C-alpha cells in the first residue's frame, strides 16, 4: 500500500470515527440556545473542528428527530436561527453521556492491553 | 454581496421546495456571520476576494444542497430497491414470455407464421419500455417516500432453508450437453443431406427438408446451449446469472423449436396431410409414394413434445430464479426437476 492509499484509507476511517461523536458533541453544546456560527466557534474553541456542510444538516436532522428545538431570533443585526435541546434531547444527552463514559472506559482498557501486547512483541 | 446572492440562488435550485426558504435564510445568516468573523468588521466592508474565498470553502452549490437531503437522492432508494428488483424480474419474464407464448399460439392456432427478425426486434423493444414504466412507477413511490412493509415477525434461525445439492451444477449433465450438442452440430452441418429417416428398414432414405431450411437457427440454439453448459461447468454452482442465462438459452430454443414445429406443419399441410390420421390413410393407400408423411409426422410430434418440455422447464427456471432472488438462498431439492 503506497502513501496515498494509506492516507485515503486513514482519512475515511477517521471521518467515520468522528461522525459517530458529532451528535453527542453537538447536543452537549446546546443546553443553552445557540445559532450555527456560534456553535461552530464553541466547538472549535474546545478543539473540535466541524465543517459547516456537516453541522447544518445535522442540526436539521436532530430537530426533525425531536432532540432539538429551533426558533428564528430577529433581534440582532440580522435574523438568526437558534437551536437548543428539547426536553427529549436533554434526556437523550444524559443517557448518551453515560454510554460515552462507559465506552471510553472500555476503549481505554482495550487500547491499553493492545499496546502492552505490542511492547511485549 | 452579489456573489452571496448568486451562490444562494444556485444552492436553492437544488434544494427541496419544502424547506428551501428556511435553509437559504439560515445559510445566508451563517455566511455573513462567518464573513464578519473573518474580516473583523461589518460584511459590507468585505472584498470580493474575501467572499469568493469563503464560498470556495463552503463548497459547490450542488454539494451544499445535497448535504441537506439526508440519506442522498434516489430515483429508487435502498428501501424500495429489493422490491424493484423482484418485480423487474417478474415483469421481464412475463413480458418476454407472454409475447413468445402469444406468438406460438398465433402460429399454431391462427396460422400466422413466425417472423424471426420481427419477433426478435419486438421482444427487444418491449424490454426497455417495460423497465421504463417500472422505473417511473417506483420513482413516484420514492417521491412520496413509500416504504414497503417488511415482514419483521420473530425470526427463528431453525427456519433457515437447508443447503442442498441442488445448488451445485451437475457436471455429468453439462458434459453430456456439450458433447451431444457438438456432435449434433457437426452432423447437421457436415451431412445436411443425411438428416432424415428410412421409411422402413432397408427402405429408401427420406431427407427432412424443414430441418435444413432452419439450419442457421438450429445452429444458433445449439451453440447457445453449448456455451451455457461450458459456463455452468466453469461456475460449478447455480447463480442468478447462470439461471438467467439458462432461461435466455431456453427461450432461444423454444423459439427455434416453434419454428421447426411450424415448418413441419406447413410441409404436412402442403402435402395434404395436416393431421396424423390422414397421413396414415395416405400411407396405407400408397406406401411407396407417401413414406415421408409418417416420418414427418414423427418429427413434428418429437418437436412438439420437446417444445412442451422446454416451456415447462423454462417456467420452472423462472420460478426458481424469482425464488432465489426473493429468498436469496438455495432452492429446496423438491423444486429440482
């Protein structure tokens, strides 16, 4: 496998890995209402870069699933659509957080044993 | 700003009508927010380069619009596709089968002789038309987001069909088919004048004029049969492609057999012996002159029986194909002829 093939494969796999956590990351930032641009900044400040082309469709999907509520706010310099967790979204977020913590615990264990194994070899 | 308007207009062209205005308003507000964040000032102060760079980052309008369409845009989506495939198979088999059947019936009952090329053209033309209507129908279902109700009752692994030998191709049959087909092909083409029968042991030889007349078609059917057997031998398992190929070869053979049957009919009618009894009468009245009649009757009967057997076999093959596509697994032995 040459370098380009490796990098293509690797990029695909990282994207897949990231896609899984984006929902949780987005929900975690919406306990208070935010508009898209502010949400992107707030995620970026904490180290998670998310593409606009990914975020907006994701927000709409979460809203159609009833996890988010949105409303246009026309008070600022221009109208902005604000998103916030719905009561259902808040419940789902709590449950997902618990799952995430248990999953990271499991993954840490797995990865640790895998790297120990590598050292022994 | 003009660039942003043009960009949004273009994105809007690809968005579903339902949410278009809403998505565009949000996209506009985001673009301007991002722009202002970048130039640290009001958007009116942005240069065309700033806007162009931002839009380039957002991506081509079509791609941006596509990202809003969720699971992608389909003419026939994944939820409908298995049903589409199943129905396409049934429709194709019925369209082609019905035409051939109508033709054979018209020929036998209505006395309209089969025109090989016209028939082929008609059948070939009817396929795209049938598929076209099917796609249009499914595209409408897709448009209204109809999802077929799948039978999702409790599933018992013990209900899985058993894997039977029927899945494997019988090698002996294939080899017999190849050898027999080749010998017949060689005989028919090298000794066309020897294709016929002796009216009685030691009697004069009577060459069959009808077989020689349709030799090209017979060659085609035999070659197709040999090719099919080689393919099956090579694959050694029954696949959807293999079953489909067998159906196609069978249809060709049915067609050629119908031609031969009709040819014998015409020949016998021409010689005043349309039915079996009249040939026997004519034969007993003057055995020497009418020796050919009984032989030709026998040929006609043989072709008729072969035709019937092949039609039944083809129906069974179509049934198996549909079944294997539907179930996606091997067919039970009970279906094997």
